[in-house]
């Protein structure tokens, strides 16, 4: 494997776990591809994140109004990716509704914000640098520190066991101590999923991320993992022989699901 330092983030690690060949193409060899077309969901998510970052930076209570919150979304609105003006407007109205529900019942209030929308890097070893952006880290009213990640999608997902230890390490790099809790704030439901950072949980989380470092470090083959989703999701699809072989895709799917099928099959 290359001796150049690799910057690892939640997204790049997820790419490695999904397809090692894509990881090599994208993050090690840095093969250039045509720029992906704008994505409305990414545009919407970024607009909402920048809006809440701006709102969290307002310290004067008299200026923390619903009108200012709504206007921050209008100012930060990213227009790329929508199929029509009608679709863009529907997303905009959805964003205003989410912010209204957030404003009337915020789940992320405390005594003091420590980090707001900040990109942080941490040297892991001579090979890797861990990096990522923390949406918000703050001191809660009970004096405990919480790392919070805003989510703008509709689906409430289980706690991400890759993303969470990354947040823990980056928060410690910035603050000098691990947070007490990590939470995912689902704005579409105005619901916060909280994970307490106990000693055992911290130990297990760091064990997971360290095993991934080792796996990337030791990998030599960087095999392709072709699926039916490659065509729409992978920027290297056209040049990937494995992803363009339908037989390969079906056989790979069978191999991946073999253990699951053995457990769940009923005939």
C-alpha cells in the first residue's frame, strides 16, 4: 500500500467497506472522473446544515427568532439539483416546516456551544489522518458535553458504528476529553437519538475503528464489489469490468448473502 498519508473520513471509510477498488481509485490513486450532476438531497441537506450553523452562532436571544431562522434558510439555499421550480419550492417549504418544529421544541439547547460546523483533523499514525466535520458540540444544562449531528432525511437509522467513533476521536482532539453523549438529531421528526458514551462503549467503538485502520493498511488486492447499484452510484462504473459483467454482479450478490440466506430461508 502507498506510504502517502491517507485522509480518512466517515464517507471514505464507508466507500472502503462497500467497494475496495473504488476506494483505491478515489482516495489512493485519485483517478479523475467527470463531475457528478448536482443532487437535490445533498443540496437540501447542506442548506439546512448551514442554516442551523448560522442560527447556533446567534447568542442574543432577541435575535433567535423564527423569522430569522427561516430567513437563514432562504439565504443559505442551494438551488442545484432540483428537477423543476415546483420541486424546489416543495423542498423549501419542507425545510421551513422542519425548522418551525425545531424552533418550537429544540432538542439541542444547553449552556454553551463549544464547536459549531467545524472541520477537524487528527493524526492517527504515520499512514492515516482522520478528518470530519462536527455539526455541534455543546455543554448541556446538566454540564455534560454532547456531540450532535443533524440529519435531514426521513428515515431514522440505527446508530452508525463507523461515524460515532470518528466523532468521539475528533471531539477529543479538539476539546482534550471525550464527550459524554453522541446524538443524531432527525429534523424531519424533531427527534434526537442519543448514545451515552460509557467506558465499555468507548472501548468497543475505538476497537471497531482501529480494526478498520488495520484492514485498510494491510489490504493489497483492493477487489471490486460489483452490485446492481454501481451504475448509478459509482463514478468509476464505465471503466470497471467487474461492474459491467452482469454474471459477476449476480454471483457476487449470492456470495455476499449466502450466510444471511442460510439463517432466514424458509424452504
